[in-house]
C-alpha cells in the first residue's frame, strides 16, 4: 500500500477524460450529462478507464491482498433477501431460491490509504458521483463495516439475481474472472409502486432474455447503477481466479448504519454502532425487500 502514499487523485483518476476538479466546465458538464442520460435511459452507466491504466496492476494487487480478509458464507436466498420460508403464493418469484456464495471484506479491514479507500473518502469523487445521479449531495455511510467493501466471488460461485436495498450503487471491478462473472441486469423491471412479479418470474425461469442486458466490465471501470429497481446478478465465475470488485456505498443523508440482520449476513458480525442504530431506519417505499 505504501506505493500510493505520494499519489494524488489526479494521478489515480484519468482526469483528462473525467475532470473532477472542473465539473462546472464544459468537459465536466458533458461527462456528467452523459452519465445522467444513460442512468435515465438504462439505469446504468460505465465510465471506462476511470482509474489510469498504469495503476491497473496496483488495483488488482490491492484487491488480491485484501481478499483473504473476506467473510465467506454460502446461504440459500431469494431475489428479495427475505426469509425463504416466507408465506407467499405458489407462483410468487420470492419462492425461487438460489445459493449465494460470495464474500465481503468489511470497511474496517480496508486501509484508508489504499487506492479504493482514498477514492471512497475523496470529496471531489463523491461530488462527481452525486452529480451523475442528479443528487445535491452524498454522504459516506456512518456504518463501520459497510460503506466501502471489497466483494469477492470465488470460482464456482455467483452472486445470484437480486434487488439492492439502496436506490443506487457505485462499484469498480478490480480483478476479472478467467471466464464468467458477467454483470447482467434488467433495467427498470420494477418501480417504487409496482413489483412486476410476472416479469421477474420470467427472468428467473429463463424466459426473460429480452429483458436482460449483459455489461462488459474491465478493471478500473467505474460503474454507476440504479439497483433498487433493476433485477441483477453476477453470473457464475469459472476458471481458477476469483472476481473482485470494490463497492462504494453512499447515502443522501448522514448517519446511515446498516441493520443488525443484514450486517451479520454480510460480515458475520455486528458492532455496537449497529445495535444502537437498530430500529431507526426509515423505508422510502413499500417494496417487498
């Protein structure tokens, strides 16, 4: 990690393509406008080579050094992250179950001076992300375990179809799988007012190819995604190399801490901050998850 100590944000990010210091200039406005347009039309945008190509090996090595710190757990899940024995109608998509075998390195095990750690906490980066999503401001999560995590999907595993709890997700692939490990999603398959169970069931049953987009990603690409309303997955990873990706989680309000149940599910532990915050969460919609 020491190789990054003297590297500035401008040396990490390709600021010729993504002028984070001049977002009100013509080029900055054009980048933000393009991202907003794709997010509006497709629910997702990818900013290729956001991290300079010269740092791809550093990014890959950083993820590889962090991956052994991940909490691994295999569990039976459904797309809504609700109990699989919930009382649901026979044809409800929530009755379809999958084995999830990915793992997460928690924020408190990622050094603050790492490349992804410094990017997550940078004010200019956070302002850029907020503008792309059309938001006035974003905050780092107050959660000591979430916020910034490294997602690890080992060979033979997948991150099966699911919806996100947050309306938006910011992520960056740091290491590709040898084959497989593709990001697939169904933009706008549901809304805040309509679950659209029929379309979700079609995708889960293999009849919904017309609804699925497959997105090629390379290490160093920045992905902005509206995962609350888009069913999505990482397809099974093949070969002998795990897939690594950094997830940068922000909130529109300060002080956000994850629930006890979800935190224990992802990291295998909770901290006093999670116990203290339990019960204070406010739902923004009435969707199943």
